[in-house]
C-alpha cells in the first residue's frame, strides 16, 4: 500500500499531501461519479420507506441477487442443485432460509467458485483475518463500491456533513513513519476536504497537539475510532477548557463498540453527539445511528437474520444486495448483537 512504500515515507510532508490528494481525487472519480450520485439519490429516498414498502424492496433485491448468484456463481449453483431449486425459488423473504448458511471457512475453501463467471469490469479486493487467524479475501465490483459509498455518505449526512465540507479522519492509516516522535502526525488532503490523522501516534502525551490541529482545521465531522475520540475527549475535559472549534456537528465512529458512557463523555467534551456505524468487510450488514441517536438496521442495504444465542444476544447472518461479483448469501459473520 502507499503508506508502506519507501517513496511515500521518505517524501517531505508537502509531497505526501500531494500523494494523498491525488489518490483522493482518483478515488472520487471512481466512487463519486454519476452512478454514485444515482445511488445516493436512491438511498436518500429509500430511508423514508415504511415497513411494507421496505419489505417489498427487500424481496425484489433478494430475488435479483439470488437469481444472479444461482445462475452465475459456481458455489451457489451447486448449492441450489442439491436443494432441488432454481434461480426463481424466492417468493417470500422467508424462502431464503431454505438456503444453507455460509461461513468464512467455506468461502476460504471455495476460492474462485465464490465469484460470478459473468462479472465484468475492475475488481477491488479487501482481506480480513478475524479471530480465527484465517485470511480471507473478498472481491467487490464498482457497482458495490458506489452503493457502499452512498450508504456511508447517508450516515455522514445524518451526522450533518455534506460533500465538500471539512472533516477529520482519525483511524488506522499509517500516514507518517511509525517511529516518528514529534508532531505533526497528520496530513491535509485537499482532494477530499480532509485532515487525515494517525491514530497510531495518538497518546496522552500527543493528544494536546492533535486537539490544537483539529480546532485549527475546524471540521464539521470527526470520523474516528471510538477509543481515539474518547482519549481526546478525556484529555479535553481534564484540561478544563472547552473545545474551540466552531463547526463541529457530530463525531462518526465505527469498528469498535460504543457505550453510553462514551457518548456522555464525547458530548460533554465536544458538545455534539456520536453517530455510530456498524458494518462488515463482506458488506452484508449495516447498522447505524440516525441524528436522533437511535440504531437502525439498514433494511435497504441487505437482508439480515438474527439467530438467537444462549446468552440473549443474536448472531448476525446477512445477505448483501449489491455485490454481484462476489455475493454473500446467508453469511455467518461471527458477530453477536
């Protein structure tokens, strides 16, 4: 990746920012073009559908992805043959439960048999190891990328951010050398209206410099790991001074669990709410906070089943609607909610 290349790491800060901005412009060209704008318009509409209309939409999109998977993906074609069903067997949402559950182990073992034989265009990959240590690679097409980006932007808009407005990114990107000991631990990405900060270099000792940089940049939204934002909030409260930014509307978190205590501390320190997002690399489930603080299962994103567990929680099983290159049908994520 770019952050691990010697060319990037040995470049001066201004050149690193040029690299980051160039990458951001290229990604925006791919991910925020006409198809993205159509997708954003679509999810902006479907968020308001009532239960009956959402179930109708889910059935239509489930039928579409299942038909495609059974016709063009070797693994699903074989699974359907064993069940004695064809690509039109979905008549009601519950019909999906006749299909076998999918696990990470199966995906790993099946390899290319999980990919559509009719897929065209560029492929984008992502890998995960999970708790088992087994590395699994998932592939997505550009349609899936655009749809995912539209849902993410819908969440950001719930948090008060609109395209082009400044935001801070405080996550796991190693944008400065790992052994760097002095600030700045961040770079300005003009191509994305973003101040990109390294969560790896954030500590009690460096937090004050992070806060000063954030206040100077004055973002509308901070996107970050909950633990990183919480550290900043605690340092801010311990200093006894208020957050000095003028435009901050929300903090958008993901990848870690958020508690009521986290929300209270962030609100006291930054004067705004947390908008939390829960998703998966496999793109088969999305749950997020709206601006009122409630969690919503994104019923227009995927079809999700919650299998009850003995401890009172539920295992997440999801079927994605939008990745026609590598569909995940009834995938057991391994998470409980």
